[in-house]
C-alpha cells in the first residue's frame, strides 16, 4: 500500500508534498504529481501538507477518485 495523489492535484502542482517527503518518492508528471508505490514508506507527511487535500492512503481513496490508483501505478510502470 502507498499514498495516492488524486484529481485535485491536476494543474495545481503546489509542491509542498515533494518538499516534505523523506524518501523522495513523489515525482512531477504531466500536469500533476505521482507517488512511487515501491518507494513510499506510508509516513503521511505529504498528506498533511497538501493544500488541495488530493492525497489519500490507497485504501481511503474516495470512490469517485479510484481511477487515480491505476493512473498512479501506470505512471511508474511506463517509465
């Protein structure tokens, strides 16, 4: 499990999440940030500072945002 960044991040790109991540698992992609699930240590630092509340623990992603779980995984699989 890992944290997932969802649609409120699209085009927001505030970046506080990147600054606080202790393991550098957040990358800037096309129009939003993504969390590498293989590196994320589930510390929650990113979730606490997100100004648009776009970050959720994978099991807590709202139903209408669940597509972002797959979008996030695919971003890192296609790298």
